[in-house]
C-alpha cells in the first residue's frame, strides 16, 4: 500500500501560509528589472496571471504615489490660510448673532 506524497507547497510556501508584502515586492522587483515572467513564475511556483496582477497593482500604486504632491510648501501655506479664514469667518458670524440677540457685546440702539 503505497501512498503518494501530497503536494504541500504553494509557491515555495506551505498551503496555509500567505505571501508577505516583502516577498511579493521582491518578486515584483525581479519582474520590473526585466527577468522573464515565465522564469520567475517557475522559480517561485506561482501562476503567471498572479504575478501579472501583482506587477500591475505595484505599477498603479507607484503611479498614484508619484501623482501625490505631499510636502508642497505652497499647498501647506494655502491650507493654513484657508483654515485661518474659516476661523475668522466663524468668529464674525458669532459676533453678528450676539449683536442681533442683544448679548453683552450688542450696542444699545438709540430711539429716533
């Protein structure tokens, strides 16, 4: 009674294990450096379509990251100015309401 060994690996990992971000990044970097897709697929034991998905996601994220303008000093200054304008507008609105309601800052109107 001979039992054939079961396949317990999936892409150089045990069946229940997952690919970490670091390992996925290493595979995608190999692809971006120009290694043939089928060779990398054979080496890591994963399907070509899955490697293509990882590569496409990485490229899309890279493109989005390059579009973002984080740390733009002009935008930061504009955001600060807009926040200050909002605070001043709110303060003016509160003073107008207090004045209309006859609060402690309201002027007494003289009869005409």
